[in-house]
């Protein structure tokens, strides 16, 4: 059985509850603590991989060789085209540095306060993708293209600013060996997809420019490879699919009748098999049955059925 709630109806219901709830501030505090915990985990991951320079450089060469083998190693070509305009390079640098985190936070707050019914699903997608990405960062530390000057890449952040990365990777606040997968692109992809799923209008498709510009920025600034974005995209789609299946199952369970079959109490009444079945819990409804003998036998009563008894039961139901 499949039960699909209309998006507008479901959102209206939960948004109304959230807006009236006096505990909304506490909920927001819990969410902020949760996000802070994820950030703290990220910081710890940075310390785990900060000295993996050799492994990160070896993995970078593997990624380059892989992309060359399948003929899509074009990051340097993209950077060369962008470098013809210093204004465009400066724009992409600023977009890479200033848009990623503030826009994501602003989007989550907007969903929390205006479309609360969708918040849990979107938040879970962000957290699941981020945690999975952090695990990959540890298992596969990867140096970004800007650390491969021999391949002809230019570190545009260092050359044009703003300079957000320390030249000493062990002292950097950010994990500079976390190129695979790209959380810049992954988060942008989630924001755009979630926004479209909430708005469901043609005009909302303009938000897809955000992951598109982010993809161009991470490649043109030599901070990520194409493969980093591809893995992030696959990760987002996989997590969203798994969470969607889980949500469908929850809705199916919620759609089932809220009736519990309680262990009946056998109360002899008049001669024959006239009886009453009552629930142990008065707050729950008793399930009617066309065959009371079958229910009693199922809970351990040793009964003998006769034709007259069946007739008596039918008469009782009719009455």
C-alpha cells in the first residue's frame, strides 16, 4: 500500500505546527548543536589527515591518470580560458570563498522557519552526505590541482586573493587534502535540488545556476577535479534515494489503522458460547472478528467448535 501526502498539504500542516510551537527556539538550538557537532567532527578529521601529504599527492596523480584514461582531464583548459579575464577569476574566487557556507546556512534557516515539514529530510541529506564525505576524506586524502604546479595549474586564490589557505597544510584550519568528494559542489547540489522540490515551479529552476557556477568555480580555481564533483553528485543522489525509500516506508506504516489486537479476556455469559472480548487497554479499540473461535485459539484457549456454536455467534453479530 502506497500513501502519498500532497506536498502543499503536508507542508501546511507541519509549518503551522512549527510556527505555533512555543518550543521552536529549543528546536533551533538543538539543530545548531547538531550542526556544530558535525563541524567539530570535520575539524577532527582535518587533524587526522593533515600529515598525509605523500598519500594525498599520490592519489592526485591517480586521479589525473584516471581522468586522462577516460579523456575528461580538462581542468587546466578550463582554467586557461577563465584566466583571460582577471575580473572573471576574481568573481569565481569570491564565489568559492563567500557563497558556499553562508548560502547553505541561510537556506537551511529558510526551510526551518518557512517549510518546516521538509526540514528534517533536507537536514538529514546534508548530514548524511557530509559524514559520508568525511569518511572518504580519511580513506582517500587527495591533494587539489593547485598543489600540482608541474601540471600547469595556477593557485588563483594565492595569486588574486582572497588567500584563505595556509601554505603550511598542517596549520590550515581547512582540510586541504579533502578534495574528494567536493562538499562545495555536493552542498550546492542539495540546496538547488531541495529548493526546486519545495517550490515546484519553472522559475525555481534558476537556482540550478548555483551548482553550475560552483562547479565552474571549484575547477577554474584549481581546488577540485571533475571527478571530485562527480563523486559528490553520485553521493547526493544515493543518499536522497535511500532517505526517500525510508520516508515512504514510514508513511506506509503511519497510514495503517492504529488498532492493536489485545489479548482478550474470556468472560462466560449465557449458556452456550455467548461471550465478550474486551481489550486489556481501554484506550485501544478492540478488533472485531468474524470468527471469535480463531482469535481465542490463537491466544492459547483449547476450544471445541460445534455447528450450533457457529450459529450462535452469527446471531450475536446480527444482533
